[in-house]
């Protein structure tokens, strides 16, 4: 029976498999903590990247304060595994989802969530009031700082805060603003300039709410591409980087090589094409996502990867190595988060020996 275990070599893995170089991953974590901790902000990594309570706990051990999740279903899994210092960064809307939030909060009162509408706030409040739970849930106003995806406008933040103040089961503690449109802007100076403009919107709105009597304790924002700028903006209290732990080619192309690629997809050459400089590997669209471009073969300059359907991909080159059938190749994903969501396990290794195997516990948790 195929059952990889710690102590096995990577050669024992069938392919495609998602592998993590622990030495590189741990160095990425040290770099992030070393860059941000001296600045005095809380680091609340976004766990939609790792989708793993095990890795969430490792990040807290390294200095993080809790974590973020995108979806309620992710929070349910994380909390069930003993990790419940969580901010849900997407709005909870609809009676089914609100009921689930109430039940999660009943047993995990550290859970926080975001609000960007009076209707959303009222629905959560009414459900909590009807549940018999007395403790209010901590909420943050989600503010649109330029992405135009979710979040209220700065002009409507005060009316929303006033509405929340009338609700017995909601406690406003802060504001969130995610400048997702800036994460992959090329050019350090351009990305910083645009990020500072978004941070001005966020911090000024937080200050305006304070001036109107609201106790805004948390101002949370940022991702891997902007965390350094957000953390040095006066008034920001918390940042939410996620992809730094593994990195992908899209982030690297935008922000450079400060963080290294710790996660790759191990694949195998399974066929040689009639073309002279092309082979087929066993990693296709069910293994690697393509929304940010195609994966890159690791350590193989001049060799390109092209998906060729659900289960296959091409490696092609003009001048390059001979790749016999059976050759093992590591592929660097172009977009980490959705690629991780395609796999069941991480195989974490040091120098080719598997040390730990981590389930992708919130795989498919999109509700």
C-alpha cells in the first residue's frame, strides 16, 4: 500500500506531489518576522495560503498573532483543530452562513469578522440575539481602499459605525482595508507610492471614527507585496501577509527575491514527444493553476512548462538538458494559494528526506 511517511526520501513519493523545503520555508518565516516585528505591528498571517492549522501554529510559535482566513468554512476547520484566534476577512452574508457563524462563535468567542453593510451587520446581530449568546462578536468595518471588491466607502464608514453601535451583539474594534490590487505591482517605488495612498485612506478613516467617539483598536491591512509599506505607516496596527511562506513566480516577478521558493510540485517525465526538444510530465491543470501564468521548472534555465490538459504538461527548450523518461522535475507554481487548494498533503523535507506530512485541512473550503 502506498503510504509515505517521515524518514522516507522524496524518491519514494509518487507524482505529482506538493513538497516543501523546510530549510527555505523556515528562513522565509525568519525573514518576515525579522523585517516586521521591530516595527511594532501585529503579524496576523493570512491562512488562505497554507490552509493548514499545523502551519498556523508554527507561524504563531515564530511570533505571529493569530491568523486570518477568507471563508467561514476555513475558520470552522481551523477552530476545530484548536486554532481559533482568527479574523474572517470576507463578509458573512446570507441566513445559512450567518447561522454557521453563530454556532462557531458559540464555542470559539475569539472569532472576529468584517462588516461592510448595515444589512450584513443587522442580520448577524439578530441571529446572535436569538441564539441566547450574550457576548458580542468583535467586528471590523471593511473599507474599500482601492480594490473595489468589497468594503464600504470612507464616506459611509461613519454611518455604518453608528449603526453597529446600536446593535447589542456586535462590538466594533477596528477597520480592515485590503489593497489587493497593489500586491503584484512591479517596481518597488511605484508599489510603495500607490500603497501609501491606500494606507492614507485607511488610517484617515480610522482616525475619523475615533474623533467621533469610536474605539478603533485595530487597523489591519497588507499582503506579501505591501506588508513592508503598511507596517511603516503610522496608524496601522496589524498586517496580513500570507504567500511569503512559500512564494510563487508571480510574487517573485513583482517584488523580487527577498523570499525564496520553498514549495514546488514534484513531477515525472512520462513521455517523450516526437519533437526533439520536448517531453511530457504528469502535472497538468489538476495539479497547477494558470490564472497567474504557467509554472516554472526549478533550476532548469531555458526550459518552459506548458499545461497540456488536466493531467499533462509539456517541458520544452531550444537548448537544454536531455530529460529521459522517468526524470523527476520540480515545478514552481505561478500562484500559490489556488495551487495548494488542489492537493491533499504537503510533504515537508530537509535535504530530500521527508520530515513531516501536513494535510491541506481546509482544501475546498470555499463557503
